[in-house]
């Protein structure tokens, strides 16, 4: 299982992972590092959609950014014989806060963002870009680098619903395969303070926090991410 599958975040094209893919490939020359677009998915058809997504990926490792990390954990739970471990990037066990999971985006904030995505889809990407790059050393420069997926507004809304509903805490707690969480201290979407909670879910997991980066961790710190992931893969 020498393939590393990279999955992007919400509304983001796989090309945003190019710097990470290239750096990771140089670090792990015996592995094939491949990035994939997120396909159309929805909660009402989740099992079938995950099955189809799994079929497009090569057996091996899963690395997911934000929504991609949430889906990677879902895939690992369902297909442990196909995928040998998961690394998440700026991703949370619950993206939106619950009564018993406070280190996440406030539920009211997520609801307002979801409603705006539904009512003003033409404006939502600009607002999202500001959130993704908030906390970056050079937010405008990073924002200009962001590349959006070809998903239409309905597909984006369905993906956003998945992000708000899916809860990976039980999956992470029961996971026996290697898990790595990479967080960013200045992330405006996934608070790095969730590191302790993620570690508590699974004592065997590794949790790393970059001290400066924003949610755009793969664009800002591809070398740091590649080092974290390559070391983790080689040690497991």
C-alpha cells in the first residue's frame, strides 16, 4: 500500500494541494502521491457516495484537508482493508460545535454560513477565502493562490451539510489504524485548542500543531506538513 491519496477541503480544488503533493513525493520517493477532487456527495446517499469515492482511490494512505479529512476518517472506518491510516489537515472530529464538543466552530456561526451559502452562493467563496486565510502571515497573497473546485452551488451546499452533520468522534476513538492530526495555531475555522480533545479520543494518534499558520496550512506550510506526514508514514 504505497499510495498516498490527498483530498481537498470544502469548495477547494485538488490543485491547492500541489505544493504538498510535490514536497511529499520528494520525501517519500517509493510512494505514489496522488491528489483527488471531491465528488458530488450528500447525506441522504452517503453510503453509496463513500463507496464510489473509495473506488476511485488507490489502496494506501488517506490525507485529507478540512472536509477531506472528515471524509477520510469515514472512508477508513468503512474500508480498513483498503486504507491503512489517515492524516487530517486542519480538520476536526466535529466541525460545528456540540454541547459536548465545544472546541469547534460555534453552531450559530456555522448555521449563518450555511444559510449564506444557500441564499447568496455568488458571494460565499469570497467570504470563505477570508476565513481560510485569516491568521496567515500574508493573507492576501495566500487568498490569491486559492483555487476553487468546479462544484456547482448545490453540490457545495451538500458538502457543507456533510461538514455540519458528520461526527467522527466514535470512529476516531475506535480506530486501530495509525492516525495523524495536523493543526494550525492561527486557524479561524478549526481551533488548534482542539488538539487535546483529539488526543484524548485516541491515545495512539499523533497530533502536531504548527505555531503560526492559518487554515490554509497546505499552501502556507507544505514543507512542514510533508515532514510531519512522511515521518509518520515511515514510523508506522
